[in-house]
C-alpha cells in the first residue's frame, strides 16, 4: 500500500513539475494549453493512463473485488 501511494504521489509531483516548467517558458499559457503541451508527449499520455488506472483500481474496483 505504501509503495503504490508513493508511486501515485511521484506521478502527481512529476505533473506539477512539468506544468511549472511549461509555465516558466510561457507565462501567458492557459491551463488548456498546458495540458495540450503535456499530452503531446507519448510517455506523458501513457503515464496519465496508468495514473487513472491506478485510481480506478484502488478506489473504484478495490472495494468490490
């Protein structure tokens, strides 16, 4: 449980860091533009899918199995 929580927090911190770096390059960027730029990278799209899967598994399906 601790390992999966730490992994989720690491993914969240990576998203915040990536958003911060984009915001430094273009301070006028909107939230939509930030997500467009983040999701342009294939590895980020895969990471987002993994995070959503983790959330769904632990909070939606975990109680029913």
